[in-house]
């Protein structure tokens, strides 16, 4: 829940999972064209923004998250203040719960939360479209978190179409505890695997619903799993474990290494959480809901 007083705003920033991710090709600017079905989940960072300070500053509870201008939330604040031509600053404190460099978009979500909170504080001077445009200056996933709805994202992630009718799965997120470089995973992705079938899938989930039971389509999947899994075989071990525990589907999110399982039964994921946590105590396991 968001809360505020005259000088501070406290907001939550959700994680995301990629239910579907296809790499379409590489652009001249070295970004990759994607087609991906993204959905927020109920695992949150919490940010406190304090206004009325002379200079923008950022701190985080996680030691691996940078402060200052290299922090995406800090960058978002500076861009917002530039756009409204303000000389004020904002203090940003981030209580981190979303694992870092985990394929869950935590840093991008924090940046989007800053854009939304500051826009609210200053009386909504920027439209949603302008906020999304500003988000592109921070990172490819930031527009989705400003959009904050299940969406088919194309381009580098900035073109968003609402996807309705998703099943409200319970989600078990399993993070094996190491970080993955998104840039390195994309750098090592073999673009010769891209084919026309993947391009045609751009229209999926707009014309028909996402469906795990559909025999004709493989709706749940991630092109980047092969790259990350070849370096970290734990990815495939976690997938197998989730399926054995009753998940109706499992996949890696983003560039990894977090793997999620989707459950229709309300109690099975709780049992799976206990089972996985007891056998692999070094992994971080989170129970969440798909925010549809």
C-alpha cells in the first residue's frame, strides 16, 4: 500500500516475470528486438521518497545496489526533475526484497516507482505517455513498470499492448543466489536460432489467450534459457523440481537466474516452498501472485 505525508511518499515496486520471451533480432544500436509477455507479481521493493532536500541522493538496504547516479531510481528522479524544470532534489531510500540481477526487473521497477511517485507529488505534470518515454531513457523494462499491467512488449520493450484474461496463477519464485549479467546473456545468444515462427508470434496473446494447455502452441518459454542454463545448470534443476512439486508450468524469467513455477492449486505452492526450502536452503524462495 502506498502512503504519504506532506514531505514524503512511501511506495511499493513490484517484480515481474516473463511468461513468454522470444528474441526476434538485433538492431543497429545493439539492442535486441523482443516479443515478450510480461506480468507483475506480488513481490515488492519498498521506496521512501523525501522531498524538500537540496540535492537528490539514494540509499539502499542491499549492499550490491549502487547509490548515486548509477542507481536507476536516482537516474529516474533526475530525469523527472529535468523534465519539469525543477532545481529541487529528492531523497530516495530503497528497502530491497526483490533479488538483485535476477531477471525480475527490480531496478527497473524501482525507477518506474520513482517516476510515478514524483508525478503524483508534483500534481501529475507528465502524461503516462511522457512518463513511458522518459522511462526508455533509464532502461528497456522501465516502460512496462510504468504501464503496470500484463502486457505484450515488443521492440526493445517499449511498445506495450494490454493482455487481458490471464489466469491468476500462484507463483513460486526460486532464486539460486547468484547474479546474472543481462548484457552477457544477450551477447552470447545465438541469433541464428531466430526464425519466422518467432516473428509471427508477435501477435500472440492479443488475438487469443495465453494457454498452458494448448497443444498447438508453446506459450510458456524463454529463448534465453538455453544461454543461461548452459552456464548455470541449476536453472534446469529448479524447473524440474517445480514441475515435480505440482507446477503446471515453469520457466526462467528474463535473463535469469530466477525460475518461476505457475500453480492453479492454492495449497500446492506452499508445500513446494517448504520442500524446496528444506532441501536447498541456499536458494531464496518466494510465494507470490500473478497481478492480473
